[in-house]
């Protein structure tokens, strides 16, 4: 029986043993990735890797602008594969990673790139990521649980330190009251001062009182100086525990999202409760060392890009490459009140490096505090160009908020 071919095409290959680039036919099947010198049914492979042996498939971080190279990594080896353009590299990477993770992809009836790009963006492909979604949800729950534990440990530690310092403060106050009582009831200052030494020796460094002129001896502790003798209580400053976040998708590492000219990324939303919007999560660059810049960020009241602005960010925000996360939080300079059952639009004008994108986005989702978010496509005015962000995909992922 002829085996199913998911994708085939001519590429250039080299490895730690093959130092020069060699032209090879690369073939991806549901079980393996292989290269051949020629086409034909009787051909012999020059490399055949089981998909379950692949550890990672990713773009080469140090690639030049005109080199479209990606790496297929095994436990003990690496293969460098070069294609002619960026879209071909993205197609290979997506198909290899999706197939080795257990997702089934139908073979293409022709090598036309349109079919490959459509297969990567259609919901029929994305819905096969059920296992990936479950793993990501489980990981997110573990992280949230760890954060809750760290928060409780931090609060308990701060509470304990506050109690210890309060006890110390109260003890110092009691010692001061004893000092005052001794002085007020003293019939002999010298005699009572010696008693005072015994009472206060652990707290003050008094010298032995010897031949002093008793008539000129004055002991005075002004009340204004009491606080200076005692350490102030430590204030514990934590992030706002009321802030929560909703993410409109579980897939935030799809390739790739471009920024050109003055094209705008926007999405319209409404909520069923009054909230205060505190930040937005955007996708990060997927290549090492690259940066994307947020040139303009606004919150508009309405569904059009010409609606009245209720918030405008005053500074350009750099979004750097981060190997640990595909999302960057843009913290708003002030909280914006979002009234329930009203439509609002977040509006971004970005430039710089290509980033990841969110796919398989959800149009309606219940977030924390039972706040239901409904997303719709924004209406673009005649003087604005859309960068294609919509309810299905785009670079806008997270919404941070506080319930009023």
C-alpha cells in the first residue's frame, strides 16, 4: 500500500557530517521525515527520521534576511534545512510540528502553496489540537496554583514580621512607661536612676552613675523622639490581587503575523458586568533578538475605528523576544472603566519584527468573576487600513481587568 505523503518539495540540507549544502527532495509522511536525491518510486532515502525521534523543529535564530533556514533537532544530532522563502519555511515548520504532535493532516491534491496555507489557518486544522489545548490548560492551572501558594506564603511571612515588630514596639512602649513611672515617683534621682539602669540595661547603654551633682541632674525623654527610637513597621506592597485575566484562545504560538505601513489591528468587545481594564496581552516576536514596537494604543467607545477615544497610551512600548512566553503584557497607564453591555474597541498600530499569532479564537467566553466577554470584528473607517485581526486570529490575546 502506497504511504500517505503530507508534503514534498525540494530543499537544501546540511548537517554536522555533511558540511556543504546538498539539494534534496524532502518528504513528510505521518510517521517520518526523509530526504532523497531523486524523485520516483524506487528511490533510496539519504536520511529518514521517525517523527517521534524529533525533539524540536524551529527557525534558525541567527539566520540572515535572505536565508530561510530551519533546524530539525534530535537527541544527538541536528539537520539544517534551507528553503527559498519565508512562507515555505513556515509551512514546513507548522506541518512537521503538528504532525509529530499527533495531529492528522490530509494530504494535498496539488503542491500549490494556497492549499498548505489554507490547511494551516482553517478551523478544521486547529480543532485537531484538542490534546495540545488540554496540556496547556493543565499547565495554566498548575501555574495559577503555584502563584496562589507563593502569594499566601508571602502574605503569611509579611503578617508574621508585622506581628513581631508590633510586639517589639509594644515592649519598648512598656519600657518607656516604666522609665516615666520611676522618674515621676522618685524621691532621690540618683537612687532611682540606678533602678532605671537595671530596668533598661537590655535596651540602653547607660554608664554607671557616680559622683554627679544631684541638684543639676535632669533626665528627659521628649515624646516626639519616641518613634525615632523604635524601628518603623515594614509595609508590604503587593500587586493588585483583584486583577484577573481572560485569554480568547489556547493557541498563541502559530506562525506568523506581519506589520506593514499604517495597518491597524483592532478587536471590538463587550462585557456583562462593569469592569476596569488594566492591560492588554500581545503576541511576541518568534525570532531571537527581534523587537516589535507598539506605536499607538487606544481604547475606543464603540465598534468603529473612528469611535471616541477613552484612553490613549502616551509612550511607544517595545515588545522583545522572550523564549519563556509568547505573550507580552502592555500595562495601561491608568485604569479604564468599561460599562456593561456597551461596545468598546482596542486599537493597535505596531511595527517591527513579525510575531506569533493567536488562532482558533473564541467569540464568547466566560472569564474570572463570571464576566462574559463577547468579541466581534471592528468596523474600519475609510481612512483606516485593517491588518486582518478578527474574531478568529490576530496578535491580541489577553485582557487584564478588575471587576468593579
